[in-house]
C-alpha cells in the first residue's frame, strides 16, 4: 500500500503563485517499466510570457528583501522539503529510474544546497581603495529574472542548486525541467510556493519550444543551464541576441588516474561507484579510468568483481538495487551503440538485450585504443574503459587530450604526487583520493567545452549578481581636469 496520497501525484505548472493546468498535457515514462507516468501540463507561450511578467513584477520587492530574510525563507524551504523527503524520493525514483536509496540521497543533497545557501553570509562589497578623499568599492546586486534550464539525470538537486543561489542573491527564478523528468521540480515548486511572494519561484514544464523561448525572451536577464554541450552552444548563440548573462554547466569526459601505490582493495570499490553511479549518468562520473601498468591486471580483477556483485534491476521502493535503468529511450539507444563497437569486455558483453525496462547491465572495457569512441566520447551510461599507463607525462597528455574539462580524480598513497598530477589536469575540479562527490560549497566550473562560468560555493553566487563599481570622492573639490 502506498504511503503517499493520490493528490501528491497531480502536477501543474506554477505561475504567479498559482497552479496552472493547461489544455495540452503530456506524460513522461518510468524507465524501470516503460509505463507512462502522470499527466503534466505543457506550458504555452502565454504561460511562459505570464511567468516572465510575474517574475519581473516580483523582482523589485524581492531584490530589496534583506539577504538574511531571504536566507530564512530558504531554510523554511529546506524544512518543507525535509518533511516530504520520502514522497520526493519516491517521485525521483519513478521519474529517473534511480534506486530508491540514491533518489533519497538526491533529496538529501538538495537539502544541503538549501541550507548552505540559506546560511551563506551576504556578499559584502569589496573595498579596493580607501583613503581620506576617496573610496573605490565593488558591490553586488541581483540580475533580475533568471531562467534555470535543467537536465534529467539529477532533476531535483541540479534545479535546487540553481534556485537556492538565484533566490539568496535576490533574483526571481523560473525553472524549466527536462521534459523527461518534470515531476519532482514541479512538485517541489508547488510545495514551497506559499513561502514566497508570487512570481519569486515558478516552474514550467514545456515542450521543445520552451527552452529556446526563454533564451530569446527579452524579459529574462540570465540563463543558468545544465545539460549537453550541443545544447549549451545553442543557448550561447541564442543568448547573444539579447546579451543575456549565461552560466553553462555542460558535459564531461572525466578521467580517473590510479597510481601504482594505491591499496587496490580500498580504492577499487570507490572508483567503481565513481564510474557507475546513477548508471553512469553523472556529469562528473569517472568516464575513463587510467590504471598504472604495474597494477593494471589486479585492479581490473578487483573492479570487475565489485561491479559484478551489484544488483542491477529496475527500481522500485522495495528493490535494494545498486544500479537501475538509464533514464530514457533516447539515452538507452545512445549507450547501446557503445556496446556494439568491438572491444574486449572485462565485464559484460557486446549486446544489450531488449527488456521491459531501460536497464543496461554494466560493462568494463579492457584497454581500448585511445582513439576509440568509448575513450573520446561521453557515453553517459554504464560502460567504462580501463586504460593502462606507464609514466606521468604520458598519462597527463592522454587525460588532457579531450575537448572537455569538467573534473577528474587521482588516487595515490603519495598525496604530494597526486597533487602534482592534479595541477596538470586541465579541468575545473579535481578529487584526490575520493570519487567525484560534488559539494554545495565547492565551485563547479567546467573548462574547455564543459562550460562557461560556474556555480556553487561563494564564487558561484557572483554569477547571479551584477557588479557595480563605485568611485566615491568624499568632497567635491576643485580639481584640474584634463580632456
Ligand atoms: P540536454 O542538453 O538535452 O537538455 C537539457 C535541458 O535543455 C532540457 O531542459 C531541455 O529541454 C533543454 N533544451 C534543449 N534544447 C534547448 C534549446 N535549444 N534551448 C534551450 N533549452 C533547451 O541535456 P540532457 O540530455 O538533459 O542532460 C545530459 C547532459 O548534461 C550530459 O551531457 C551531462 O554530462 C550534462 N550534465 C552536466 C552537468 C554539469 O554540472 N556540468 C550536470 C548534469 C548533466
């Protein structure tokens, strides 16, 4: 029997503080059983214009609400989400396909973003120069209406991280979830609506029109986007027409370097999770594992044994699976094609049998050529190559030989050596002796085609602010003026 009331599974857009249904509805698919999920309205141009107008109307007062007050409201949001944790985890599991434990972790991670931002001190003006006659300061103010355009792999936490940063800095936010996973963010926005004045936080599910429409809209001042590199480029082009501010958090092809001095028994299980978490649909997941040649074979044996021991099944509230399905049919077909390339499989095989779900059993590829697709592209699925390396210069050159630069990880008993390698990796983030584990206080900014600008942490808050440089002369003194 379900512990959740039926009304929890009714969904609407939230515009100007009100639940808005629509004449057109759609349904996303539960990847664990390919069944259609609940009806969800598809926003029209009128809806989107209404949302932008409501946000613009709310902005003057919201932007003047003291920082501390906005922080308290975010902490209230966190309490509301916490009170609905089980329900939201169930929703997340059903729309993403991830195991219930990991869907629960996503809600918990969302809470940590809310509390981090709710408790973050105000961005103080920066004094550049200060003397008897003159003071030069840089101060920070909100940008205006922010559109948060989100992907399907972590639909709740990636949206909430944008919402929390946008709101604490005094912006109004319109969230557009992926059409593959609209439910948890629409429900979240509905649950927290009464905490804010109308128009401060809104959410709209849309079809293919909605994202481009918001990017073109002259009433939107900033786009915060997380998603694929190809869409990121389209957003950058669209934003140029109105010179919107943009933050792009895009795809990666992150490498993990395993040095010969690691304790294989301790490192291999963690590296396995770092690669296969969320069935490989994790932007910062380790997508290429470079293992020193001296330990290559035993490491391969160890990581293969770990992954083989996992339960890989469709996700239900009762299943204790480690991996669930990939999230949607489009992604399933993309991942399937990687299996069809001819590799030596250390785990798995070159076929993906059809089934009643989008489950793909995990695969590990044994030392494929550097130029093979599994090494050069982001599969975003449960298939990972192991590559053997010999010396540091060589592994760094191979790791950096990519158009992406999101993150990377290094494992070594010698922390100085690991840090030396870390400095040579051309990525925005690096983990040493840990699997990739994003934290709300850790700035995330992809290099190369992995992004533009960044989010999270104190640095990330600046991306939601305009700066104003103030040249203050304490007296109006006569001065010689050169023209
Ligand atoms: P996607 O680019 O297909 O879609 C993301 C969002 O953009 C969706 O809401 C979609 O509706 C919208 N969209 C699509 N076309 C648009 C357009 N022309 N204008 C405006 N909006 C548009 O990405 P996805 O498949 O949902 O997500 C997977 C990708 O996201 C992977 O490449 C992954 O690595 C990346 N990702 C990056 C991060 C990060 O923090 N860097 C985090 C998660 C995922």
